[in-house]
């Protein structure tokens, strides 16, 4: 009331949490006051939940749930776990949870090491935020296709669903050694490259850079 700005709480669907996907968000948040509560769409979480990004965005819109924030992020994809086990294992580390889901979420694991022990057929998607601009160790992939489709659905139309975007990669210091930045200068370069990737992706969707005043 003092500033004229409204602060909204953004619930963020994440695999393994109370609200795992956009469908559950529409159910659990059906009666909230949309003036104060909305959804944070993390594009890596969307990929790990094996959600089609266009369907997910339309679902939220039909439910009247505002998208308060977009986290521009990519998850780790494992097309063939059996043939790339040694490479995948390099991403298993103890600091963060890396929830792992097989296609269609037929199998769900709370962490990557559990999926490695169980060894279900692939493909897998792993809640491991990888740098946007750099491909993971081959033959692994990143879910940048979901990222681009999600941004297209959210901000690529005539009216953007949200104007608050954040590049969210927090795994720099736990990446496999061959991909880990060595020192502050390399880290700064990687972060700048990610922001450039996000900018270029948005410009490909027709958004324009505002000139500094």
C-alpha cells in the first residue's frame, strides 16, 4: 500500500516436493488469492517432470494462476544410462539432491545415486542444473529444447506471461572436474556466457534489448 507495488509469493513445482508439476499446482493452489500467490516456472524442473512446456503454460493460464517468475535453467538428460554409466556417475555428488525421473515419470528417484543403483532403462532426466551455454560431457545432453519451448510459450507471444526471469545455475563448484571453472575469472566468464545465451534465446523469440538511458 505504501509503494503501490504488489509482492506475490511464487510456489515452485519441483519433482519430489509437495507440488511436483503444473497439474498439481492447479489442484493445490485452486483456491488461493491470485493477487498474492502465483507460480514460479523453473524450466529445468519442468523438464525433469517430463512436462510438455506449451501444455504446462496453457494449463496454468486456464487455471488463472499467474506466472510470477521464470527460472531459465536446463537439466541433465541421459539418453542411454546403461551405455554412459561412468559419465553419469561423475555428476553424482553429495551437496545437492538430484532427483531423477525416467520417461513419463514411470520411475522416480530422490537422488542420482539411487537411480544409478537401480539402473532402470532410459532416458532419464536429472535435476542437475547444467550451464546453459555448454553441453554436458558426451553422450549426455541438456534439456535446452524444453528451455527454448518454455520461453517461447511464456514470453514469445504478443504479451509476455511474466517479465521476471532469472538464470539459475548453482552447480558450478560441483560440476565434474573437466567442466568445473578454475578460479574466479573462469567462473565469471561462464556466468557471462550463460547470460549471453539467455539474451540470445530471448532475442530469437523476437524480444528486443532496451538501450541504456
